[in-house]
């Protein structure tokens, strides 16, 4: 069954509840890596100072003496916890920034969508036949091409940066150890930032591919749309039958009111409008029934059976049919025309309003 139609809002909502959303993991990883390396590069002096402080405090003679003095399980736990806390504080701005950006990128891609259904085991994923199909699917080919592209681009950038920095390595022997370490770290971070920027470009293409693939996988066949409509709105044939039944009931109720009308204004063949006016009750004449063609014919037949006067007035009949609904009072612009008709009818019946 060919799937050529776009997914309906109902299917999109259902798939979202199941955890199936458009998501590019490459985009999230690329942005997080770029932000992390940029933050590390910007905070490099502060970060290295904190690392140096960790070295002095925890690897110096004072620390060794403290270890020898508190060489117990509780003492070592306390020293180890203190060391981890110091390192965590040093890395917190960098890792925290990357985490916030990662969450933001995911929210921008598919919004907030908390579900546990994606954690449920799916046995079709361990089916060897399905696994064999996945090995030769277009998705596998795309992932292979993407991996080769990343490897080629990253390798080229790393090699180019290494060859560019190679002549400067000899000069580092004249620097102090901490300055050499700082310079090498800065050079490595510059290379990492360039690689992350290139990775971000690749991730942009992956985002477009993931969007195309998601929309393609979400497509529905015409039969699926029809079945969904039956489930959500009911069977169209049943609904049509219900509408016809309600229309018949409405027409039947309307016809029951024709005998109470004072006059029926006709076109004469296409339209028929039954009007009622009770002095002291109605502020203006009221439409009690209206219809065209077959309904108009039935209204005229009932009027004849119940001795309701019928007046032919083509322009007035058309105006009443277009401007009024059943139970509506006639509009003000038709007062005079309708009054003339009612006056004629009441004179014929000797029941002029007082």
C-alpha cells in the first residue's frame, strides 16, 4: 500500500506519545562539543590555575603527610571526596554549560516530550530477519557515509593543524614547563574548536536528512487516513445517515408548524416561506417554515390542506429565503412588503389586528 499522504495531526500526536520524534543526535553532539571547547578555551587561564592548585594541594608533600597521618578507610574517603569536589568545581562551568546547551538543542528540535515507552523492550529489534534488513537499508548506507565523512574531515583538520604547529614545537623547549603545557593545551583546543565547527556543518546536513526521513516514515496511505477518520470521527456513511435522519426530523418538525402560519409567500415554484404574526406576542412577523423545490412544494400542499393563504411574490419570497432562517423575525427592510401582504390576507379573513 503506497504511502503518499502527509501525516495527520492525530498520528503525529500519537507517535509523539510513543516517543517517535524528529531528532538529530549529530546536531546535539556537535553543538555540545563546540560549546564545551569554546568555554574551555575562554576559561583556560582560570581552569589551569585550578588544576595547578589541585596539583599543589593534593600531590604535594603536605598532602602526602596528611595521607600518612590519616591512613584509614574513613580518612582516605574524606581526602578522595575532597579531591573529587575540587576537580568538579573546576570542571562545573564547562560541563554545566555543555549540558544546558544540550538540553536546549533537544528542546528546540522536538520540545518537551517525557515518555517511558521508548524504554520498553521491543523484540522486533532482536529479530535476525529485521536485523538483516537493517544492514542493507538506506539508513545504514547514510550512517556509513556520514561516519566516513566525519573521519575524513576530522582527520584532515587534525593533520593540517599538526603540520602547521610542528615548526613551533622546537621553540617550546626554551619555555618553562607550565608555559609549554599551557601553549600546547591552547593549540589543542584551537584544533578541537575547528573540528567541532566542521562537525556542526556535517550535523546540519544530518538534521535535514533526519527531517526528510522522519516525514517520509510518517507518511500515510489514503486507506490509513480513511480508517483513522472512521475511528476518530465515526464512519462517514453512518454520519451521513445520521445527518439525513436529523434533517428529516427537522423538516418534519417544521412542517408541523405550517398550519399555524398566517400566510405562505411563494416564488411560485422554487421557494415557499410560511409566516406567522400574532398581535401582542410577536414584535415582527416570524418565519415558521421555509424551503426550496421539494420542501417548498410540501409547504404549499400543507397550506392548501389547512386553508393557509398562499401569496405569490417572487422578489419578496427570494429575499425572505436568503435573509431569514426558521424562527427568525423578518428583517426591518422587509417590514413594509410583508405588512402589505399580511394586511391583504387579514382583510380577506376579516381579522385585522387591533
